[in-house]
C-alpha cells in the first residue's frame, strides 16, 4: 500500500519553494507514495500544474498572520486524510503544519527550511526550537541553511541537504532577443542585464539600480530589466527617477514565462542579502547566461567561484558595477564561465536526484513505523 504523504505550503504562487515542492509531488512514484498538497493561504500557477498531474490540492484560506480558524481547518484536513508523514515548507506552513499534524496524531514530520532567514527574530527561533522537539527531520537545499540554523540551536542532528532540481518551464525562443528589445523600445545593440525577483528588501535591487547608474559613466547601451512584483516596486521606481536612470531601468512586472526574457539577456544579476538556492539563478545558468551574484551561501552552491560566474560582496555597489563591466568587457570569457556553470548544473542539480533524495528520506522515516 502506498504511503500517504501530505505536503503543506503557504501558497502555490510562482516561487522557488512552490516549484520544488510541485516537481517533487508530481515526480514521486505513485505506486509508493500517495501525495496530497495543502496550501494555507491561496493557490496560484502551481495549483494548475498539480491539477494537471492529478495531485489533490486543498486551499485552507488563511486570512491573517495568526488565524485560529484556519489552523483548525488544517487540523480537520489532516485528521480526515490520516497522513503517514507530513512535509511542511517555509515558516508559516512549518508553524501551522507541524502543530496541527502533532494534534492530529501524524507520526512523522519533516520541516522544510529553504533559506537563510535573517528576517527571523528570537521569537521565531523560539517557535522553531519548540516545534523542533517532535520534528523527525529538517530538509533543506543548502549547507548554508544548515549552518545558519545550527547557530540558532535548531535541528543540529536532524538536517538533510537535498539540492534543488533544475527544470526549465519553457522552451527555446529563437526570436527572443529581437522581441524583447522591441517591446522595451531598445535598439538591436542594447545590452540587457536581467533580475528575476520578488521586489522585496532582501533582494537589494536598489544596489542594481545604483550599479546601472555607475555603469552609465562608461557604457551608454546597458539596460536593467527587473521582472517581478512586490512591496518595493514604487520605492525602486522613485529611486530610478531620482538617480536619473529611469530610461535605463525597466520594470516589466510578474512574468508567468521567464525563459524568453532570460534568452534575450546578456547578463543575469542576483544581488540578494540572503538566499536558499535561487530557482531564477538556476534557470539563468541553464540558459547559459553570464551571472553576477552576491557571494553568499546558496548562491555559492550554484556559482562556487569565478570559474563559473562573477561574485561580489553584499551591498558593494561599486563591486557589482565592476563585475558587470568585467563581464561586458570580455563576452567570450563570460560565456565560457556560463557554459561551465550550465554543465555543472546538469550534473549536480538533476531533478531526478532531488526526487530520489526526498523519496529516500521518506522511506528512512517510514521504515521506523514497522
């Protein structure tokens, strides 16, 4: 009989954790695992993907940060379906899901920690430590996440590192370069540096706008395209206006398909303060786009050194501009780094290896029930 696995996640919007969870839910052997997905707050594009592959999805409809009605709805859902193992993803689901699973009598729990969560306060870590007492395992995608949580006395002997699986969602778009330059009103020789990110303080997109301003001194044809949405959008647009680079910084909003923009790009930039393992960076590497990234855990998993991309310190706007300039000054060398990164990605971050890693973890825990 197939083991019943319930995966709990805050939403099914187009994000990295949502993508990895959905690929895992669909990829697990149906003869061995019967998977259900619960989204606390809302559905999204990955809801459709799961439906297409006949994975049952329940939306709880959580409305507030602390919503007791949603908690008891989740508890009833877990009681109704009697999972053998619950796997939660990200803090809200880790908190609601683990407590609800405990009260519902679920024997095995896995908490997914996906990022170096520097936003957490001591209160959040206290919650994590308290829930960790009955958590059987912590699953993450990066050793940097393990080190971060060890510093806060969480899961010290329970972490399992399973790298993300890289799987592009789209296909080759042969006319993407011309189409995107026409869409943005740019000439055919314009250089596009792209960032795919939620417009959130963690992503430090203001540093990229600064870098474009600095590059303006030497390069007249470099443009920054920011794809994504979030609470920082208005602030970033205002800053670009004040820096007088509003004609070089293009906000294109959330894109459901990002492959054509990546293929049209000359550079990909990710200058976050902290990350887990960025799916957008993985996609850029897959398409062999030269990358300029901050030298942080998570990014180093994908761009370990200067053989594979261009690394710079967090918040160092001059260094970001210099590394972008170095890539533009040596396009052949930059492309060679991108090709090496893509070759490494295919080996180290194979989607089936990710699925097999989680399947092995599930088997290991479930075998203890016998």
